[in-house]
């Protein structure tokens, strides 16, 4: 029994960060030297529409430059989606795309600094899933938000969709942000990746490998990053294997239709084109490096004109829709500013005079700085708002309040604040994660597990949920008076740690955790807990097999 407990204390006290720490640090940073060695075989990923995406970033959007020369303005039209009869993917191809998407998720999780804040994730995910539903029956495999200031978005086979936080901060509305995501959804729905020739796919892998390395390098040395990027681009362009202009043109046309049907303003697409064009020109003048997969295709004035012309043929949004979208974007924008440590106290105080989102971000900032009196004063200001306006801030208002309480180690009070919101919105992932964290730290780990397990069943790649489950079981193993429950919790903590390691491509570490769990479970077979040990051992063996399969997969 003591030996079992030793595993929890000895193995979990090393290198394990709680979701609280992850939120504050916004993910994992990696050594640039190792990332620069990631070549084409080590990374497909992220930005796989980085190669087919015209949105890459201010200069990434340049890839759209000459792609719109044949755009013709037409009236409203039906979505031109692939014919499922005879042109759909075979089961083998669908399975291969699933493996490719999972591989992409594991690699980006393990190599790029991420934005893990659950509320930000939930907000962008809700928008992404709504857009995806207009064109695809299958839900996206996963959403990735990269903590990087450049404008970039990507999509990968299998339905991995993501974007940089810089894209959120560069946008001026939820509609502009939706235009970027809709473009990526269109690439997936139109099966542009699957329709590519094998040689073009190889070029895509090469380009993405270079981009992933450059993103890491840019944080340390812009010149080194530029060299990495240009080398990747040159090799690709020399092969003449870039995604076709027709694909880019189709992705933008279908993307505009998708966002219209989802209730977003299609006029936002040319507006965001203009923003990216300005950023691109500014950076060219100042000779700044932009970590985009393409730097040699400027966004032309002709392209902007054509996008504006097409957008005019769509109906305008109602005033209520515009206000609803803008209110949510205000909260999202300032939450990203706050979690990414992009805004100072002065900036937040100035913005808070006219922005409720900035006021919430300022309240959160005061809490992180342990300035609880000022945080309470801002909270009092918000509470004086009309009830309807205050209700529109939920659940972020309660989340922010709970975070200030947790900074003061008032975990039980935080749990009470979150529980009332979780009862109103039981489907929200962010509330489940925040509440589970508060319950674990207020010695209620069993209740925390009940909230978390459905999340891992719905989304096996949810690292935050796996980490939270691990911490809940560690707490249970340390606090329970039941010897049998202590043993099971110890084993499960190891298992859940292995899932987190798997989804960050740390395969050897995942196998080590599972082998430790297996050894402990085998010992239980000689005790009164033998009946519990048998199904647990079967699960562990299946998990070991899954890790080995993932480790051996190569695109």
C-alpha cells in the first residue's frame, strides 16, 4: 500500500503542471534547437492549410493574391459541396485522414506554445463548430489555438482546425474572425487536401515542417527564422507544387457562403483582407519577419475589389445580430489580451472606460497581481450594471470572479460561484474544467471526476481534461481513508498522465507511465481487489497498444 502511494508522490511531483499553471503560462515552450531539427517527417501539422490557406497571416494571406482573378460576382447561391455519391472518400481514406489528423494534433501539442484558457477555447470552438455544420456532417476532430502574435489559421486532414491568437487580436469583429475560420472549413469540406497529388502532398509536408520550425525560431532570432522559412519555401516552390489557385478561390467563395448561412456578415471577409494587406505592406516597409508559409504573393487591390463586390450580393445582418456578435468579440478580444499578457494595467484601465470586456480583463489582472481590493472595486462596478447587461457577461463574469477567489485559495467559494453557472450550462466544457479544478482543491475529487470523464469521452485529445483527471486522482489517493480506493486512484493517475503524454507526442513517457500502472495493477491481482484489477489491466493493455500504434504511425 505504501509502495503504491510512493508512485503518486514520487512520479507526479516531477514535471507535472496543473491546468492552473498551464492557463497562466499559456502552454508549453520548446527548445528552438530541437524544433529546428523537426523536418518534414516530424511534423505535418498545424498549419496544414498553412499550405493551402490563403489566410496564413498578414503575408500568408498574400497567397490569395492572384488567385481571385476569375472571381465573378453573382447572386445568392447554394453551397457547392462535393458530391457524396461516387466521389466520397473510401473507408480506408477516411481512416487514413483520421490517423493523419490525430498525428497532427499530437505534434502541434508537443511542439508549439498553446493558448489553453478554457473560456477562449469554448468561445472559438462554438463559432468553429457552427461554421463547420453548414458544410460538413462530421464535427471537426479538434480545435487548436496557438499563442503566437502573427495572423495565421490552418486546417488539417481529419478536421483539425486552428488559428493563432494574433488572428483574434488583428480582427475587429467576430465576423472577421469567422471569415478566417470559414475559409479553413471550406478547404476541408471541399477536400482540397485529399484531391492533391502525392508529390504536392510531399511538398506540403516540407512546407509545414519549415513553418513549425520557424515559429519556434522567431521567438529567439528573427533572421534564423526567416532563413528556415525561406529554405522551406524555396524547396517547395522549386517543385512547383503549391496548392492550386482554383482551390484557394473556391475556399474563399465557399467560405463566404458558409459564414453567411451561419449568421455572420460576409462583408467581413474583404474587410479582413484589407487589414492583412495593410499589415503586409507595413512589415515589408519595416523589414519585419512574419512567420507565414508564403511571403512572395502580395494581396492585390484587384483581389480586394473582387471580394468586396461579391460580398455586396449578400444580405446585411440585422442590428441585433451585429450587436450580439460584437459584445461577444469584446469579451474574447480582451480575454486574449489578458491571458497572453499583451496588455498593461494602463492599457486595460483606459480601455475599461468604454469596454466591459476590458473591465473584466482588468479585474482578472488585479487578481493575478494579488491586488484584491482593486479587483473587488471593479467587480462592484460591474455588479451595478443593469441585470440584462450583466447576464450577457455570463459565464465569463462568474469565471473571472472564481479565479480571483482561487488566487486567495478560497476554493470552496469559487466552486459555489461556478456550480450555479454549470447548472445553467451543463454542456459547456470550460465550466466543467474550472469547477472540477475548484472541487479538487476543496477536497472533492470524486465530484471533479464526474465532471471530467465525459469530456475525455467526447474529445480523447483533450489534454486539459486529462491533466485535471490526473490531479483529481492524485488528490483522492492522498486524502481517502479507503485503502482500495487509494490503490485504484494511484493507478488511474498514472493512466491519465499517459493520455496527456500521448497527445503531446511524448510516447516513451506515456509508455513508462502505463508500465508503472500495469505493475501496480498486477500486484492487486494477488489481493482482495483482484476483481477490480482484471478489467483495469485490460484497459491498460489496450492503452499501451494504442500508444505504440500512435508512435509507429508515419504520414
